[in-house]
């Protein structure tokens, strides 16, 4: 694993997490670090799911994989925000 791949995962995670957070209605009481972590996990799981389904490589932009990643980010942000709200903490 190189520095470039780590930085790339952080940037992609931030973008995927931010998109997921924007698409989720209401206010989410989670910080930007958790948003990035959720985005990284969603991006990895979305890529894995696309590989399992055989749709990881499409001509041009991998739209199917990207949609899977964003949907997983929306679900992840919702789960994390719900868990944080349930514990009474907000960061």
C-alpha cells in the first residue's frame, strides 16, 4: 500500500461520504472525520459488491459501482448518525 493509494482512498471516501450525507434528508450529528470513514467503508464495500456482481468495469465512468458506493454511504451515514443520536453524543 502506497501513500498515493492511502491519500486516494481518503479523498474518494470524503467525496462518497459527503455525497451520501447530502442525499440523506435531515441533519446528521456526525463530524467530517466520521463522514470520511463512512465514505471509505462505503467505497470499499461498493467496489467489492460490484466485483461480486460482475459490474465493476464499464466503459467510461463506472456508474453502477459509483451508485452502489453512494447508496451504501447514505445507509452508513444514516446508521452512524442514528447510533450517535441514540448514545446522546454529538461530534
